[in-house]
């Protein structure tokens, strides 16, 4: 045994946690990272046992291969002498012991499942979530080809927040491992063997019959042990428990379970599951633990209506809180069944009636929606907490509020200014949100906001039970979803838009974080044509589960909820097959939703409560205004429309932009002459014609269009006077977007969405003129990398190309030489995008997302190199991001821009009342029975 203060490498022993045949486990302190860990060491007597050392190494390797929230994590393998220190930590070490090998593990606090069972049978509402998490852990191990082989309550911990952690993979093996081992089988009641037939392995009371008889064990041995553990949770006693190990093994081989010992309230699905898990003939046994999870899910959603035994208990308050929503549902059903049995035994309990009510926010504030492409409502998992973003009716910036639904007043949360898109952690203790170009979180009890990572333009996030957050941190074309740990860090890419898609938004994590449901849009500006996609994490296998809608949400009732044209629809959904069942049906209409951004003021809890803002807002139709460096605005085009991508003609007399029709069915290119206040429609295709770019002579306009292939955007051009036919410039299976023309008119810089490398900058060579005709060359790659490079803009002299990229992490503006000397320069800080060159001064403009501002950087040429100055704010007013890509354009005079401005919150109608819908899941089951 190691004494307190002994060090193995940087790990200082704090206390003993236990010992067994496979090693001794200690609580230890990591002196380098200042955290507590568990270390598992081989006893001194086994330090030279080659087989023990090999098995110890294998346990570390097995744990390293498993990365799952319900399996205790491994941090590393440490080798070296155990050094004992004197009581005074400042003194030198007293002695160095023998060389030791230690596995460094996640320290899991809480009771073991054996501790909980020792207090009596568990309530269904407590044991079913525990059983499901155990099944999840085994499923993850089996998917890696790993068999635990010693699953038992003592190897399962339940943390204070109710999370299950499966421990001790010391006997785990790869499926069909042919290795043999000479193991001493005297460590009772845990017996060990190799995978070869004829040797016994495991803990006697939890062994499968094939293990007890010395046969080769596969994953069905874990299925048997799972059934034994489930039995023990239900009954409070072991399935087979003989006086000796030999007696126990004999019972395993010969005795049938006493099915009458199961509590009367055991759901039929669980009884069925136990019988299938506890088949002695493994050929008849449940073949896959995934099927066990399905049965448990059914029992959770449809709990038994019979009274549980009075001895059932779960001592941990935090465990109770974790299963509280299910406890409430179960208790309500039990109570209702009891009343009906006494009053009218011939009647069956009916689902609760749908209940709607209008509720004030509980604050002198108005919900923030105008000009903000955000879903600014969130409900906690249990439906008891409401988070919303609002602005005080008197003055001030928008910030986040939290309201407990059993209280009348909402509380503003400090350090949440400019917040958007709130979302709760699974346990309801944290709220995540976007603000100032960052993804942040804050405790529901207040305190300091914590920055998790950069997110220049947040479009929804979801916090998974496995401790990760999936989010949409950017809104530019080619943007997919990212994932980070809940503690923050460097985001990793989760999804990349496929052909026919340009961006992914509004994620919801599923299956504890193993998959994500999101909205995939062909283009911003018309989300009614978007698709709902489920994608596994991290494999990336994806499946479109519904076409035509956005903000998809899977509900525990077995339904998929989504929005189309401000109407909320539902459809039955099979979560295992990832398929809809039957036809969608409307459940309510008049929800505030934006077809242009996919944002919906709607929140759903797992308890069956929904909150939404009634009405419909349209942040798409706004006028176009001039803005100067003082922030002053004057009308440019007063008529509000759903416009995007403004670009001035080279002489500055006309403005091209695209406009989406109000029905969301098509987008076309329009030209506007401010002097005559005359708009002219240039294209008439029923699909998507967007993002116009003038040729240097002002004679033609290039744009992206889906007319050739309704699922892909390629480049076309049209004479600016409307004469002649639209001509196709490129043919590609990848989406393409025009950037800018070289001043010579011989190169068009554009960017392409490549499935392998993301967004790449391309060059299209063009020769000829209007008189002699045009020769369109073959596109070539100018900048092709694993990063997303987009919006290429030639400098007025043609020597430099500006663009924005995520090459350094957050999106930033870069400049590199087009043809000639010079190096790469980063112009903006984090969050810069959409570069614009001034033609009248050495200045490069760009925009930031959080907060939305126009910035400018002066530059100079030193020894043929581009040298930018520190960027500065050009105007103190914010702009309104438009649905389809570029929101702002600089006039050729370099003194003003065309854009949409953020609306004055004081001018918006006050939005301080929400509609709450209770018992929503019961209503869905009535309309279309799901689970």
C-alpha cells in the first residue's frame, strides 16, 4: 500500500480508494495540472509478473480507445519509482521505492451502484436512466470491439449529478482475442481468465453461463451481466448468490431466475428485456446491447402505472434531480391511476388536456428580434427555467434574462450584453450564449460570463449530455457546425455543407451527443426550402430526414418538430431508423419566425412545455440606406425589400443587388438607379439568381445561379442593359460564388465549395470583348487549402487580393499578392470579413460581426510589400446583416456605404408576452401516436 504523500511521477497520493486482484486504486493530486485524479497501480508483488504487466498495459490501451461520457476516462500511463515524501512538503524525499506502473484515471465522485442497491431496490424513475447510461457505455465499448467481462454494481458509479460511469476495464478484451494467459484464479469472488476456452474469468455472481463453463466469451457475456445488474436494481438482491463461489457458478449454469421476485410495478418492456438478457443459451440471448437501450427508452417514456414498493429509494439528491422530469411524469400517472381506480374502475387514465396561456416576460423589457437573426428563447430540460434576450423599454443594450416559472419576475444576468441564441446545459445549471463574436456561458445563478471560444456570427448551439457543445459559429457560405468541450477550447469541425447546401444552422444534439440534428440550407434567404439533417458524431454519417422546413427539434414523445412559413409542424419520427412516419401536421401557427435566417422565437423542453413569441416578424424586408463615417444615415432606396449583396457599378451610378420574393420561392438580380429611383429586374429564373458582380467596364453582371442544376450554384453572366441571353460561365458540381474582377477584366476571382478542401479561391480566365466575342477559359485554383477562403477582392491596381479565411482559427481578413512579390498579411483581428478596397485612398474596409461594425485599415507599400496599419472603427453605427452573404458595399467615392441599418429598438412594437403550451407531448400523442 502507498502512504499519503507518496508520489508516482507528478501524482501525489492523497488517500486509498480501494484494492482488488487487478490493482490498488488511490485518490491522487496531479501536481502539474492542479487537479485530483485516480491512479491505479499494480501491487508490489506483481511488479515483475509479465502477464499482470501486459494486462495492466492492455487496460490502459482499452480505456484510451474509449471516449464516452459514461466511461471513466484515462489520462495516461505513468512509470517510475514511488517516492515517499516527509510530512513537511518542503523537505526532500525520504525514500524512493520500487519502480511502479500506474494508470492515471478520471476521479469519479459519488456512490457505486452497489452502494445504492444496498439501501434497497431503486425506484423505476431512478434506475431506468441509470440502466440506459450503462447500456450506452457498453454500446460504445462494443462498437470498438471491446468486451468489459466484469460488469457489476461495484464497477459502476453514479456521480452526484446522476451521471453513470462504468469503471474497471481490467478484464476487458478485444472480441475474439486469441491470447492465452496463466492466471491465478484464487481471487474470489472475482475470477479471472484469458479469452481462450477452459479458463474462468469475471465475478462469479455476474458471469454468463459460457464464462462460468470456461467457454469463449463475446459481447453477449456483457448483455448477460447487464441483465443481472438490472435485476439487482429492481429487486435489491442478487440474481444468483451461493454460499461459495462454486455454488454461485453452479447456480449460474443450472438455475433459472425466479421471475416472481420481480416487483409488480416492473414494466412489461423491462420484463421482456430481462428474459432476453438472461437466456442461458447465448444463441437465444439478446445479441446487441443497443436493443436493450430501445426497451429502456420505451419504459422511460411509458412508465408503469402500478405502485412501486415502499422500500425503493435513491439516496443521492442530485441523482433524484437528474431523473426528476421522469419522476414527475411517473408520479402523476401513478396518482391519476389510483384516483380513477377508486372512483371509476372501468375508466382508463386519459392524457392531460392541452393547456395554453399568455404570460408576460416578467421584466420591463421587450424581446429582442428585430434585425437579429437569432432564436432568443430557451427552456431548461425540465421546463422550469426560461432564458430570453430582451432590451429594457427605457434604454440600454440587449441582455439576457432568466426567469424561474414559479416566480413572477425575471432577473437580468450581468455580463450578457449583446447576447443572442441562449441554450441550457442538460442539468440546467448553465446557460450558453453568443455575444461580441464569442461563444460564452454563465451560471443560472449569476456570476461572471466565461468565454469558451471565438464564434464571429452565432446561429444556434446545443449542449449535449456528454459534456460537449455543438454550435454554428459562422454564417458565411460553406459554414458548417463545430464542437467544443463544455469547458471551452479549440473548436473542431463537425459538419461541412454537402453539394446543394451552403450552410448549417440551429443544431440540436441527440443520443447524448452521439448525433446532431441541424438545418441545412441551400442558400440563406429562404429557409422554407431548407432540409433537416441528422449526422453522427464523430463519424459524420448523415441522413436527410425531412425536406422543407427549419429549426428541427426531436421530442421525447417520438415526434419531429419544425417550422415552415411561420407554422409549427410535427411528424412522427423513428429515432432508431432516423425516419419520419406518416404525414406532417400543423400544431400551431403564428409563431415569430424569419424565413431569411431560419431564426424562430420558440423554445421546447423535454418535459412537454413549449414557449413561443406569437405573430410573425420579417427581418428581411428593410430599406437600403447610405451611411457615412459619422454613422449618419440617409435613404438610398426607401422601399423595404428582401435584398442582399449590394454592389455599385464601376461609375457609382447604379446599384445591383438580389431580391427574394415574399413567398420565398425565388431570388433574382435587380438594378437600381438612385437618381431616378427606378428598380429594374434583370433575371427572371424561378430558382436562385444571387450575388451580382459588375465587370470592370460596367457592361455585364456575373452572378451565381441554380438554373442549370437546381441543387448547385454555378456562375452565369448577363448584359447589364438586359439584352441578350443569360450565358453560363462554369460547369461544376460544387457551389460557386463570384468575388471580383481583376481591373484588366481578364480574371474573375470566385470561390468554390469543395467537398474535400472546403471553400477555395479560384480564377476564371476570360478573353475577348463585346465586339469580337468572348472566350471563357478553364477555372484554376488560386488558393486551395483545408481552410475556408472566401470573398476574394482585387485591389484597384490589381496587385493584391484580399479575402477572409479561418486559417488562424477565427475568421479574419488577409491580403496576399496576386502576381508579383510580397508576402501574406493579416489585416483584421478576429471576426473580420468582407473586405472592400477604397478606390480613392489607400484604405481597406471590412466588417465585424460582434458587435456589427464597419472597420477600416490604412495601408502603405514598403519595398514591394503590403503593410497595413492597425484597423480602426470607421462608423459608430451598426449594420444589419442580410440573409444572403454580403451585407455592405463601399461606393466608388470611398466616403459612404450602402447597407441596411439595425432598427432602433424603441421603434419596434413591444414584444413582452409569450404563449406557453403545457402538456404538449400528450397532445402530439393524441394527434399522431408516437412513443
